[in-house]
C-alpha cells in the first residue's frame, strides 16, 4: 500500500534508500546496543507464545529473533517498501514465513485493519513521525500486555543532530523530518493508558523502555 501524506512518501524514499545499509549493518555487527537493551527488557516482560506487532519493523531482525525465541506470530509494518522487501527475504532465509506477515504502509493510515497484539514494539520509530501523540495512543490501543520502544533522549547534542538532519532534508526538498519528543510526555501517555514501566536503559542517544499493562 502506498502512503498518502507527503511526510510518509518522503519517509518511504528516505528509508528505502537506507534499507540495504540496515541489512548489511546487521549482518556485520548484529543488534545495536539499544536493540540489545530492548531484547533484555522484552525478556523481563515475557513474550513466549505472544503475538507480536512491530511498527516500523525495518529489515525485520528484531521480531524474527523474538519468533525464534518462542513468540507465536508477528506482524511487521513499515511504510518503506524496500524495508519490507528485505524483511520478507530474511523471513524466508530464517524459515519463518509461516509465522510472520508483512504489511507495507503507514500504521496511522492502516491501523483499523491491524489486529491487536500481546506485545507491541516501536524501535526508533516515534522519532520518525510528526504526530507522536497519535502514533503512541493508536499503537497502545492495539496492545494487550507489553509495550516496548526506543526513542531519542532529549539532550542538546541529540536535538542538534536532529535539527541538522531536518535542515538537510529541507534543503534536498524532502518532507521527511526526524523529531525529538519529550520523554516525560511520551511516558505519561503510556502510563495514562494503564501501563507500568518495568525496564529502562539508555545509551548516548537512545532511550529504551518496556511497559507492562497492569
Ligand atoms: C529509524 S528506522 C528503524 C527501523 C528498525 N525499527 C530498526 O531499528 O532497525 C524507522 C522505520 O520506521 C518506519 N516508519 C516510520 N513511521 C512509520 C509509520 N507511521 N508506519 C510504519 N512505518 C513507519 C520507517 O519506514 C523506517 O523503516
């Protein structure tokens, strides 16, 4: 499915351009430190026999690993067509095609047709979307038990890099923009939806949080 808003079309072009690099990076170096933290938090929350929903699932390695480690099924959604191509390829390589489904599209445009999940994951996605409030609330509504995400820390150097990237995107006439959303605000949305934080860690740039519904 193609995306109708200018931001999503530009994000599709931007992330499709980088899809091959995401794959090569994973092949060479494995999970990034923030993804290792995410996996640790998810282990503490538990995902055996769980239905996973990964929004902005990229080349797919995160939910594919959860499937290999005991999750029941997964849906990967990404608005970048080449990310979906890479993820499908890797699901075949890892013999996971029976337990995973891929949907190309902007989650905010297709959410009504997306089934509920036990575990929802947004790894470096909230920072790619202008309406963080809408994205977080809509994805929380799909989540029965565990909500896991990574997003940028609100630090001056992170804001500086994001602003420089936004300026560059403007200069190349792309509508895609990265964002630093206030972690206190994001956290309050999740808590107000009835989730407790059970895990938090960070590195220089990324904040990793895992919440469980009470
Ligand atoms: C920074 S990349 C991270 C990819 C992957 N989660 C990872 O960490 O390797 C963000 C991804 O989210 C996707 N994305 C951003 N907003 C989205 C939305 N509203 N619906 C679906 N995918 C989205 C982008 O296309 C991109 O592939």
